[in-house]
C-alpha cells in the first residue's frame, strides 16, 4: 500500500510539473505574441504617420 501511495505521489508530482511546464511555455508564447503584435502595431502606426506627412 505504501508503494502504491508513493507511486500516486510521484505521478501527481509529475503531472503538476508537466502542467507547470506547459503553462510556462504557453505563457512565454503568449507574452512573445503580445509583444510581437504591439511592436507590429507601433511600426504600422509609425509608418502610417510617416506616410501621412
């Protein structure tokens, strides 16, 4: 029974770590995407302002 509980603990820890890694990867991709969109938007806005002159 103790071995079974140990296995369950190991599995849960692995699951939590895997989920944490997944979330951190998604968070990284999300922040990179948001930054990219913001930079793109600023570039487009600057280009539009420049063309308008």
